[in-house]
C-alpha cells in the first residue's frame, strides 16, 4: 500500500517568505519527488481558517493558496490530491469523536494555544483550543505517515500520536495508523530541525503572517522592490562581525539562512563567504537581491494560472478525499458504537 504524505496551510491572509521556505517549497519538492509511489494530500484547511478573524475573502484566498503550490512548480499527477477540508465532512465528524478522547489539560498545554489565547482571558474561542484535534482528524482520516510542517507544529503531531494511541489501546485495535514521530518527519524532509525564518524587525521572533508590522515580514504578494527594501532595513546588531549565531546575532543569522535556502547552498558554505566581515552591507544586498529576483519570477508564474485550473483540481481531489476519509470515519463510528 502506498504511504500518504499530507500537508495543509491556512489561508486567512497572504503568506510570508517563512511559510514559503518552511512549508510550501519543501512540500512541492517532496511532492515532486515522492508522488510516483506515495499519495500526496494537499488540503486547504478552511475550517482551521475560521478560528481567526473572518475577513470575507476566504474564497479568493483558497484559490490563491493552491496557485502558490502550482506556481512553485508542483507537477500534478494521479497521486496528488488537492481538496478543501470543509468539502470533506468527515473531518468535522471525526474531530467530534476525537474530542471525546482528548483531555482539556493536554489541549490547553499546547504552546500555540497559549500564544494565541494570551491576553484574551476567558474570551478564547473553543476553536483555538480544539485546533490540534481537528489537525489530528486531518491526519488520521488518511492514515498519513508524513506531515511536513514547520517546527512550531511539531507539538500537534505529537498530540495526534497520543490521541490515536489512546483510542487504539482503548478498543484494542489498530484502526489508527500513527504519523511518524517528529524527528523522523524532519529527517524525511531532509532538514535537521524545522526551518524557522525570523521576523525582520524582531529577529528573536519567527516571521509570522499575522504579525501586524509590515516590515517584519516578506509577503509573497509584496512588490519585489519593496521586499528588497525590507531586507535592506532588517534589524541586525552592532557586533560588526558576521557569524551564524542565532542566539547572539539572530538578525544576521536569519539573513544567512534565507540566502542559503534561496540559493540552494549549505548554510556553512554561505556563512563562510561572509564570515568575520564587519560590513553587513554586502550580505544584506546579496540577500535582498536574491529575494527580489525570486519574487519576480514566482509572481509571473502565479499570474499565469487561472481560477478554473484550480477548481478542476479540487473536483478530482475532493472525490478521492471523501472516499478515503468516509471509509475511515465509518470504521471509527462502528468502533465507538455509533454504527
Ligand atoms: P500565523 O501568524 O497566523 O500563525 P504563520 O506565518 O505562523 O501564521 P501558519 O499558518 O501558522 O503560519 O503556518 C503555516 C506553515 O508555515 C506551517 O507549516 C509553519 O510551520 C510554517 N511556518 C510558519 N512560519 C514560519 C517561519 N517563520 N519559518 C518557517 N516556517 C514557518
Ligand atoms: Mg503560526
């Protein structure tokens, strides 16, 4: 049986360079590499999206997110399945069942929950708490082994394994196949650790699309010239010495990281080019140029893909997803006595 590789990305706003390098691009590379003998499920987590503020542009954003994959060079074939989460009702139904096997304590210990509920007091919507359980359903419905995500999502892979194991043990079955542990996931992706691009203005934080500061992030829709300027004005430090050191020089290290990934070179090699230099200008200019060129090329490809192209892709993907997810849901409904 073919293993399944699964990924989803929220669509509430535009995406950042961090999302591109940490999630989109590795996924496209993986899909192209593995789609001969693996199922590749790429879904739009629209149910996850409505957890955050709803801005009315969801349909546009959904189409856009798929165009991103296609523009990054995803080569479609019969093993690649692209679908919208809410068009496969089994995701919601499975979430409810999994909820009944998830503890409030473990859900409320998730770092993302803590971060996203901070300052909201008791007025935290339950979707924020339940997000990892919906994610567990997304994974378990398709028995996905690999879920290539950034490091900030590793905890959610672990809770998926915990919930699945709990249910398997409770009913003494192997109805759920566990996703691989996060270390193995990272290895499979060819990364030692999840890649984490930093904010350009506060490099101790990661770059996030929800960051209200425009200069903190490069958006994929940014005018390439503006992106150049953002890199040039990125926060660095006053040590006057280039070194890869995320702790003492997070701004400089972030630029080295971006440059290495975009030029497809090992970090050590890129670092050695600039190491010891007291002038940050060259590194900034080189990085800014590479980002500007990448965005120009990416946006031209993006603009050549039509909405109709994307809708056709959904039609086929949702037929497949409903079939697979529906069967798994039926098995679990039977197990817990609903059928
Ligand atoms: P938000 O601020 O709304 O949380 P985000 O930019 O953190 O947005 P997510 O939707 O949380 O993006 O995550 C989408 C994917 O991008 C995930 O796989 C996540 O691990 C990855 N990702 C997010 N930010 C970065 C980053 N700075 N560097 C590398 N990967 C990232
Ligand atoms: Mg995030």
